C-alpha cells in the first residue's frame, strides 16, 4: 500500500509532536512525505500536483496540529482547491473514490480535556466531523484518527513512543473505515 503523508504544520522544524511523528514515519520506503506549508509558503497551491499525489497513493494521511479545535488554514484551503468538481466528485469526478483518508492530529490539551466534562467538551473525532463528511462525500474511506494529546506535557521519550504507535497504526493494512 502506497501511503502519502500530507503534513500541514506551518513550522515543522519548531514542532515537537508533529516533528516526532514525521521523523518516525519517513523511515519507511512505501511512504511519501509532502510538507504542504514548505511547498507553498505563499499559500498558492499547485492543484494538479496535489491531485497527482493523491491519485498515486492508496492511503492519504492528513497530519496536523489542532488549532482552535480545527485544522490549520492551509489544510482548509487544500480541501477547497484540490477536491474539485469533475476530479473528486460530480461528472467523471471519481479520483478519490476508494482512497483511505486518515487524520493524524496533535493537541496541546491533555486527553481528559477532550471529554464532555473536560475543558473542550468534545472529543477529537467529533471536532473532525467536517473532514469525515468530506471523505464520505467523495466516496473515500475515512479511518479513525490517530491523536497525540498534550504534546507540550510529554517528554521526548514519550513522544518517540507515540511516534512508533503512530507508524504502527497509520501503516497497518488492517485499518477499518468508520
């Protein structure tokens, strides 16, 4: 299975959580890493290139930090521009059909904060519903998100362990769509 990791972090070199995840998954030969913020510092997305990347892979991972309980701005823009009528949906738009999409998210708040009684009041899956709905709309499979909570409170050793768990999960051929 060919896997594409679309990294949506505005400054991956200064990231702790996303950088650990990226450093672990990039060790695998059947994985393509695409740092979207580094590729488009001006925010102008090469739609054809992005569509070709998606077409050439079976599983697409959206890796990003949660910002105000949502994805970074460039991910939203990517969705708006790349998932085009006639390519991903509508007449002859079937290029995302049967692809697998997996969100990989880091948060600054501990897991307890993402419960009904916690600070955020919602879990990560609930907050990712728009991404899940988009995936279903284009005929793709949505895989349960991988989340690393409270990255600021974890040691490098703990983040390295989470990164290995990420790879084990994200590259598993046995993931089932939700």
